[in-house]
C-alpha cells in the first residue's frame, strides 16, 4: 500500500523548512523600515534622470524640427520664442482706392502681401500675422541686411503715389508705428521706405510722404539743422550713402532714393555741396548711440 506523500520524512522536513522560511520572511518584512527622506530624494532624482535620458534619446531618434539639418541630432530646448522684426518698411499701394489693393495683396497668384494696410480714411487692415514673413520688400538691402522681408513689418498706404497723405491716415499710421516700436524695440533709424531698401526698383513712398513728421515722433532718421557742419575735402558721397544704409551698387539710384526721402525731390545729377553736407550729418546720426 502506498504511503501518503505528506507522511514521508521528506515531506515532513520540507514542510518544516517551508514554515521556517515563511516565518523568517514574515519576520523580515515586519522588521524592515521605510526609506529615509534623504533616500527618497536620491531615488526620485535618479528616476527623473533616467526618464529625461530616455526622453532625449527618443526625441533624438524620432523628433525632427520643421526646418533644420538632416545630419543633426535633435535635442529640443525649451529656451526660445518667436523671432521679432527689427525694421518697418512703408509702401504706397499706387491704387485709387483700398479695394483693388486688398484684392492684390490677398491674391495667391500675385505673391505679394503686407502685414498692414492703412486706408485713406484711417481704416486699418491686417493681412498677415506679425510673426509671419509677409512678401512686401522683395529683393532688398539696408545696412548689410539682404532680406528685409525676414526682418521687417510691411505697411501699405492707400495712396496713388502722386497725392498727399490724409491726416486721418497719418494719425492711424503713427499709432501703429508707436505700438510696433514699443512691442519690438525697433530702433528709430529702422523705419524706412520701400524706395530706400530697393533703390532703382522702387520709388515709394513718394516724395510727398512726410518723413520729417515721422522723425519728429521718433520713427526714422533725420538730421537736426544744428548738426550740419562743413565737410572735409576727402568726403566721398558713395561712402556716406553706404554708411547711412543704402545699396550703392547703382550710385544714381541710391542718390535718387536719398533725395526722395530726405529732401522730398525727384532729381538727377551729381550731389550738390548742400546734399553732401546732409549726407555727412545723417551718417553721423546713424552712428550716434540711441538715448536710453
């Protein structure tokens, strides 16, 4: 007759050892203590480091920026914000009313736009988010900057290019410029016309635009009369125009743009002594440290 398994010496011994182990384990659990606050903090930091490492590894392998090098390892940083404009470029629509200008500036086939348009009656239209690159300046240059679209706010003025600028329009423009200057800390000298950054290709705003009025309000370069001084014999007009900011690859176009902006005239020919004196003054003003 078979002997029951639990009655064998082996079974008795196994049960005894099992009970002993259970007792020891139970005793060990009861006697164990909770981690100290210091140990908990170290453990928390260790786990956080592991998680961050895994997150970086995953990001480097899986995440790509919208624009960037394909050969770069991507390790995203939270330390960034949107780029900010550093120039304002003014334009004439050259239309007889605001409606055709709006149509042109919103037509995909025309591939031209601006951030704002100011109507003759002072109505302000916004067409492009300020953080986006509007297509208003085209091929452009100012003071070493070769892509003004990427660094500027474009503002179209409802004007044929052959008429004065209404008071209602100028009032709204000045309010807009004040807001832009304060929000983006745009230097006073960086308020320009399309004709300034694209001489020979563009001539707007026209010679009728009140640049001196803007300069008095702090938007644009101007020369105080008291600052006019005699010019040295070695003075070079092209070097001065370049120092002011103009592209001088076409000297005649640069001089014409200078005259339109600072003298309100459309004129050809060599620079006069008075014009050279004005260039020197403006050049000095560009190098003057802004008042804090």
